[in-house]
C-alpha cells in the first residue's frame, strides 16, 4: 500500500494519536511534516516492518503486585494480529524474558529480549543468555546478601544481570526510607564491582554495566535491511538507551500519561493513544 496523492484514513488517525514533544534546551521537537510523515510513508511501503515495545508502563500499566501486570485490555489480540500481518514484533524489557512471555498473553509468542538485553527468547522458544563475568556475579550476590532481613522478600527481585528493589504502592515517606536504606547498603558496590545503580519508575536497580536495551535494538538493526520500517515504544529512563539506538534508523515513541525530557521523537498517552497507534500500524501495513 502506498500513498498516491491522498492520505489514508489510518494515516490521519495515527498522526492524531501522537503529541508533538516540545521542551526547553536540549529537547527534540517533532516536526510532523519532516519527521513523522516520512516514517508513515516508509511504513506503508516497507517490505519489512519491526515493532519493538517495552513491557511495564508501555504495554501494561504499573500495578503494586508486579506478578499481576497484565497488558491493557485488547492489546495482546491486537499485537497478535500485527504479527500475523507480517510485522516482526519484539518485546524488550528489564524483566526476565520468560516472565514477560507469561504475562503478555500474546499469541503467537513474539520475540522477547529480557533483563535489559541479557536474555533473548526467540519466537520459536529458543533461549539465549549472555554469560556474566565472575566479578559481576559476585557483586550481584553480595547485593542480595547485604539486603538480608532488611526488606520484605516481595520488595526484592533477583534477575539475570541485576537486583531490583520495588517500592511501588508505598507512601512517599516509606518509599523514601527504602530508597535511603538501599542506597546506604549498596553504596560501595558500584565501585567495587562493574555494576551500576539506576532508579526506575517505582524502584531502584543494581545491574551489570555494558548491557542495556539499546544493545537489543542494535542487534535487531543489524538483522534487518536498510529500507525496513522500525519503531521502538517505551516509557521509562531505561528506554532512553533504546531511543538513542534507534535514532536515525526508525521512530522512538515515548508512552506516558505525561511527557518528560526524552530522546524519543514523539509522545503518546496510553492506553487510548497506544491502542490507536497499534490499530493504525496494522491498517497501514495491510492488516484487516
């Protein structure tokens, strides 16, 4: 499908779902006439399309119990239809890959990169895990050890390549107390081991250096041809690595209720804007 002298209805709806990102110094402004329009036309004409999505905060709303973080209603079916129409769908998450597969409820199962790119679960079930150096494994083990008896087990999540502390659901005073405690307990670890401490929406994570969501995006870019149409959708600070990686190769889309400083090119508000974006992706790419 190509645009021949007119705009498809799907194009107009998709464009309307997005908001132009306009901030102060250092921020990018989307000029829909010079940046977004060519992407949509490329999407319509491309023989290969790749849709990359973060999970928590993007496909699924944040909830107190992270084991109940299911996608917004209707999205698993919609994404399944997008896959069946020929788009390669890839989920890229800080969660373990198999946990994302279980929660997402997408059929057929898409390709999933978990633990910030350390794990790759192919759509056929093949699993890959990057081996960590001994000193990083020791550092993560020590991070868990020093937390012993300091926090309830449901606040601590051990993952391949990281240890995350969650304070979602706590009031601001209790959340600040947890943040202060963990910072004090982990203060020496980033200097002692090749690890880094990052705060995310609802928690704090000590993770291995040298691997992030941008690496997953770059790996996918290396597997597609230069004329492919690609987009990455995410919400959190950890998605900024992916936005930077896709810049110049595809579209970065910030998915949040409110905008924030970002390297993404456009912003949309979930769930309505997200659903509309996906519906029109399906329509523009030739799906029913």
